[in-house]
C-alpha cells in the first residue's frame, strides 16, 4: 500500500510493490490467508472494512511499514472487523469520528502496537470508546497500543464477548474507565500502564466472570484524584461487580494511592482500602501494592515484582524490550522470570553517556586534548568498547577506557568547532553517539580588552558597566580580575565577561583589567572613566485594582517605581472626599519596583504617592481617584413560601397579598432618593413594567415599596431592584443598584 504521488498506485493494479494499491479497502478485499498488507507512511482516509479471514497458522496481517508512520482516518470508523478470524492490525496511527476500531462477531483478532486516541462527538455529549469489541467475538487481543483521550473508555468489551486479552498497553484518559468489560467472561487485563481520574480505571460489570487482572499499574491522570472522594466506590481504581467476582483473579497490581476518602478497590459491592483487607475478604490482591509508582526512581515498586506467568503476558514490552533484572533491587516477582516489571514498560539498563568533555576545549594548534565520556552507570554495566571520533578526519580510536587523547594540528576548514563524538558499546546494545566540541585556533597572544559604559539611568548615576567580551586569545580565558580604581578590593570575575560597579561619589577613575588564560598566560590593560553628577527624572505611577468600590470594600493600591528602583522608599496617602489626607503606608519598593497598600473605601477617595528623590533621581508624585458607591441591600415581605426556577429562588405571594420590598442603604443616606424598578419575564426576556418615583430614605437610611397584586399576575415571573440615586447633596458616593429580588404570584 502506497498512495504517494510517486508510487504510481492503482486500485485496479496488482497490489505489488511495483504497483501498490491506493486504498486500504481495496487491499482488504483482495488479501488472502498468510498475506501481509504493508502500508507505507502517509495519510489514508476512509473506513477499512475487514471481512476476509486468515487461519491460525496463516493470519491476514495489516501492518505499517514503519510504526506510527501510516495514519488511517475513518468516518465513522478507521477499522471494522466483521465476521472474520485470524486477522492482525499492527503499527498504525488511527483516528476517526466514532470508535476507531470495532470488532464484531470475530475471533482470534490481534490489534497490536497502534496509536489509538479515544473519541468524543463534540456538542452531543456522546461518549465513544477507542476500541469496541462486540457481538459474539472471542479471543481478541489488544496489545502494546498507546491509547489516550478524554471521551470515554479506551477499550470497551461488550456483552457476549469472551476471552478478550488486553495486555501491555499504555492507556490514558479521564472521561471513562480505561478498560470496561460488560457481561464479558474470561477477560484478561495484564501488564497495562493506566492513568485516569474519577472513574474506575478497570471495571468489570454484569457477569464478567473468570477474568484476570494482573501486573497493571493504575495511576492518577491529569486531574486531582482528591476531587473524586465524594463517592469512593464510584472512584475506585478497580471495580468488580458482584456477578463478575466469581472465579475472577486480581493480583500483582500496583495502585497509586487514591485521594482522600476514595478506596482503591470496589469488589463485589464492598470498598477495600488496601490489599490486606481485600485479601482477607476475597482471597485476592495478595501481591498487590498501593504505593506511588515512581517509575523513574531506582526504588520503584514496579520493578522486578510482576508475575511473569500471568495470563496474557507478552515476551516483550510496549517498546519491544525483554525483561531486564535490576541488580540494585531484590527480585520479588513470580513465575518463570522473577524480575519482570509491572506495567506496560520494562525498565532497561540506565547506562548512558551523559556528556562528553574535552580538556582543554579551546586552544591554538597543535592542541593536545583529552576527551572523556562522562557516564551514568548505576548498574555498573560493563562496557565492551568506546569509539572516539575526533571530527578532524583522523581515524576513530577504539578503547576499553572512557577517555582518549588526540592532538589537533590545524583549524577546522569552516573556522569553527570540531565536533567530537563517543559511542559506547555494551554486551546488550550500542548507544547513540554523544558529542562534545573543541575550538582550535591559530596561535595568537592574550590581548585584554576593557569597555566601560554608563548604564541606563534606571540602574544608577554612580554605576558603570565593565565589559571584557572583546578580549582575544587562542586559549580559553579562565580568569578575569578588575580593579575599579576607587580603593575597593579588586573583583575576581572568574570567566564572566561583564560586571557593574557603583562608586561612592563622582570623579574620574582608572580601571585595570587583568586576565589569565588556560595555559597560564597573563596580560593587563587600563581604561579611565569619568562618573558624572546627574540626577535622572523619576518614572512614578499609582494604580488601584478597580476604579470604584462598594462601601467598606478594601482597595488595593500599588505605587510603581519600576524594577530598577529596588530598595528606594515611597509613601502612599489617601484623602476621602471632605476628609483629611492621611498616610496609608511608607516603605521600600520590592524587586519589581512596587509598593502595595490596602485601604477601606467609604466614599470617593484620592490616593497619592510620593518619592522624595535622592542623589540619583528627582522627586516625583502621582495620584489616582477611586470612587465609592453606597451599598443597597433589598429584601421582601409578605410572601408565604419560596420556589425555584432553575437555580434562581423566587418568593411566592398570594394574589391578594401586599408584596413589600424593603431596601437599606449603607452608609446612612437619610433624605436621599430610592427608586424601585419592576420587571416581568416573557418572550424569553425581562421587560420593565414600572419605575417608581423617588422614595425618600428614612432617618435610618431605609425605604420600602408596597406592591398591589392582582389575579392577572398569577403564575407570572417578576423581579424588583432598588437604586440609590444621590442628589447634589451627596458628593461622596456613586449611584448604586441592589441585586434583583425575584417573585411569583399564586392563587
């Protein structure tokens, strides 16, 4: 199969390498037992319906030439297998608008080493699994797939299916159980690495009797499992229904501790907080562990602790690796291999070359260097050989030690670096090359260069920057020492090329730079610098978190000088309308140039900030007005009960009652105006029915409106709100509406 333009494909052709088919469906209609449909990389659209069968000794195989490089997109499915047997689907990247793979009334089907996301039909609320096995299917194997998504189950085994094996998969999702078997006896779930949230990660429902759950790792997904603690049974990692429990085996599973209140197991209708209690009650889980998987840790409980003879166990892991014994851990597994790891991946020998060092890594030719492979080797793995390629065209050097010597006799042709590579070979494998670099120069002396500049005004008027980056040398410069000429101790810069220095007073200073290179050569240079007396203008601003605040609310006020003004002092003041100006806070700005203060607003308030200035910066002020608005609280009287429309509470009045709406304004606004507005809901929107005239607030700053109800208002939806409307006598607060009060009328 090859639908690339250059492949000269034809669905009317022979389907050979010289004239491949263009579509998978054409190949599916032609393939015979024992034949393989090999699919090159590319995108293949259209559902593939597989109805032809192989034999146990000669299956029909669909495989990607390179794992994951052939992308199959189907609508609604990528692959369907119907009424077939002895078929293998291997190595594809699969996607579709519904279930990616559907197996119906088929047997001895293998779905292996694919990338299979699960699916969600947006806007419909549909929950669609990645793989569905249904009908009277039997002996279907789902192995070494990477399956992920957030819609529903990764693998769904429907009622009537028997003997399904789900093994060595990486399953990740949080929309549903990773594996859900429904009335599916003999389901085997072995050596999978599963992550998910708030639903059982492995669930057997109905009568899925005689099933096996072994060697799985069950970990939290994207969300926080503590959010799932409201119903511990519903959020157990493993959930086995009462009718599924007979003859079902669970053992050697590793479960990440669930969140507070949730239990790892829901077995036959009972929750169990740990393997010990499950074992005592059911005889299962005797070798289960509830612990953090810590897969990257040398002490991970997943390592060397699985049952190698568990049903469905494969000879290789998700990535094709065989079992490896970790010599740092005691073997606690069972079966023919006591060091099999739990989960889909087998931890391999961590031996690696972490980096390559070249000493020296810079110098004039002829340049003798030592190249060293820096190893990561916690297992003390014997290395058979190291191959050093020095990158200059010389023959590679093969040694049994992790270092080698070499002399470079010329600069590289491109005038840049030589690239050095090291390859280590162990008994088990040859590692990918690790590289380092060496700069080989023409012979030349050490020539120091020193540039002094006055930095931007925000850094400081008495501060200068020393830059030594223009120094040249055939060798690497290993040390720089600067004497700033003001009597302070010389500064040892090491290999840094820039530094700043602040003088105590203006003047002309002679600065000396002394540099030393890798070969021990030393040279010096001096430069004079005049530090002037200048005061720079100050950038000062003041902000409030909001432009207006409710009565008594706390305003957050920020004075900003800028990040280069750290440790300088500013002050923040507040002056309420008609009140006196008071100091709110004074202090030094933080590393971002900010000073933050809080102030309770009771009326319109002018905030100001002031910086008094110093030898470097001029004084500055800034201001900001925050407006206050009165608080209006409203309540109802005369109702006889309450009801809800959606989440909104409505007060209920008899149509003969007098509905009274009360309002109180804070602070006291006696003599000011209160206005009531009535609205009715119809035709999908609220419509204003009336707006009252001014109701003068009492001496206690309260007012009310009585509303006469009629039979015509029965079953209507209404709401009322009050507005404080200040007059020219109140210049301290803004107009304010209360929240809506909802009511309805009954007979």
